């Protein structure tokens, strides 16, 4: 009976993990986990991205999340020059409870962006993604209330798992749409919506089943110059799943060092985002050659700040875009 109830508890934990899948403050730096319609939507030949987040590190490594992705346009010579067709691959891992619970995801996505004007400055894109998900619960890393003594978790537990590993896997279906617009080659504005877990995949452990609720996300952003060497970037999102909600809003200033007309000028970024009811998120970034590095640090403002010591966690992002030497390409979303 205790094992049955513990299994339900673990599935509840899994649902909480999925509800923030993945939970990035720099959502704009993980395009393929934000909206499948971002696949191929960038100015270049190939894009590679990586993200790492350690959330609430003071609470026994509560959540650690890492992602990696690569996407690129295809068949450029066989479709109109104002269109983009992209294909992408991504993977991420999400660990909680000091690594006792782990999710691993592997995704294939594609999106087609149709030009709505003769220059391609206005595009409407639709994306589709299929994900294989694998969950592992390592019971040997778990601790229980009956183990707790004044010296720590030193007592033997009455729970009988024999160190076994619980596993589950499923196939997930996600989709999204994205609209982008520019008035010049120096600005871009976008809005999109994505829906994850469309098929409500089933998680199953020791006979207990749970169907994941869909997660819907609305997001928008844009950038525009406010001087020869400065550009404002703004973005925000609202996400909801099974009664849980998340809203972020903020932006960053880009300061160009050197010649602003260079193909890849070095830039510095500074700004911040707010996750309403949860955290203030300062951001700093550096862009040089084809690489952009971003760092955020969540300052927890919710009721959890006592346990977290006001530290929500550090997050690091890397985005590499190989640009085409012969063309500057179309303006594309950045933050």
C-alpha cells in the first residue's frame, strides 16, 4: 500500500516537472522547446543552441535542466526566395530530487514559413514536432521520513524497493504557428502560439496511469534601433497547463562595439525579465562572430524565497549561427 501511494507521489512530481518543460528564464534562447514553428527561422545556414539551468540550488538540487538543438533551412533552391523550410533536432534532460527523477527527450521538428510580400519581410509559419520521452526514477537515490534522525537520513527505511529503477516512455506531439514582420532590415516583430502534449500521452508506473495535460504558450517580441549603436529587444510569454500559469516580460539593450555596418559586430547586452509572482531575472550577454552567450540569475520573490534564500537559480545559454557570406538574409526574431 505504501509503495502504491509513493508511486502516486512520484507521478505528481513528474507532472510538476512536465508543467515547466522546460522551465527557462531565457526562453528566447531555446527556440525549439518554445515553439516548433521557430524551426529554421533565423538568418543563417545552421543554428546550434545549448542551455543549462540549475533551479533552486539551495533546495537539494531541486531541478537541473539542459538542452541542445540544431536546425537549418532545406531546399532553398526549390522554394520561393521569400519562403523558409526548416528541419531541426533537439534533446534535453530534466533532473529533479538530486537526480533521483530524470526525464530525457529527443525531438524532430519541421516548419514552413511562407512569405506574404514580395520581399519576405512578412512571413507566416507553421511547425510540427514529434518527441520521444523517457522517464527514470532511481529509487536508490531516494530518502524517506523514517530514515531521518538528528544525524541526518541514517536509519534504514521500511520502504521496500530493493534499489529498483522505475521507467516509463511515450511519444509526444507538439505544434505551433508564428507570424513575423519587419519594416526595414534593422527591425523585426513576432507573435506566436504553441501547443505541447497535443495527444495527451500516457505515463505509467506500476499500474498507475496519468495522461499529460496540453501546455499552451503565447509569446511575442521584437527589436528596433534607438540609435546608431543601440537596439532595444523586448519579449514576453504566457504559458498555461493543467491550472498552472507562467508569465514573463522584459527586455535587453544591445550595445554595438565598433562598426555597426560590419557583418558580425561585437555586441554587449544588458537587461532583465520578470516572472510575475516568482522572480526578478537580470540578464547579461555577449555576441561576437557567430556566437551569443547569455547569463541570467533568478532572484526569487515568491513565498519560497525563505527556503531558496531568494536564489531561484543560474541559467546559461549559447547560440551559434553560421551566417551566409554572400547575403545578410531576412530579419528574424532574436529575443
